[in-house]
């Protein structure tokens, strides 16, 4: 039983280290107008209760936040007008910088 626990601990530690160094939380890769690649990712800010859509370009981080209280109603349904408004603001602010890869 001890050997099984040690093996589980070693495998878990190896996977955590592997994930930390080799995997990104990127869900979309875009190409900018100047030809560089931009990695778009989401992260959750628990303290502010927001979902943050962010990307890095030329070592600068650009972010747009969605307030979770306004993004979902009390029944758990997506509030489409608010989500559409925030995405349209993101595209109007950063749309000239980015273009789709294909």
C-alpha cells in the first residue's frame, strides 16, 4: 500500500511539473496584423468574481473582464446582451490589432 501511495505521489508530481513548464492555458491562437502570433486565454479572478479574456502582444498584456454576476443570471443562464456587448467592446478596442489566422 505504501508503494502504491509513493508511486501515485511521484506520478502526480511529475505531471504537475510537466504541466507547469510545457502547457499553456491558451484556447485560441490569432495572427496580428504585423504577422506575430497572439495567444488568447481566459482566467478566473476569484477575488473580483470576474472572468478575464486576455492576450499578450509585444510583452504587453491586454485584458477585458466579464463580471460573473452580470454574465450569468441567478438560474445559471448566460445573459447574451451583456456578453455580446463586452465582446463587441473587446473587438472594437483590439480588432484592428488582431486578425484571424485562417
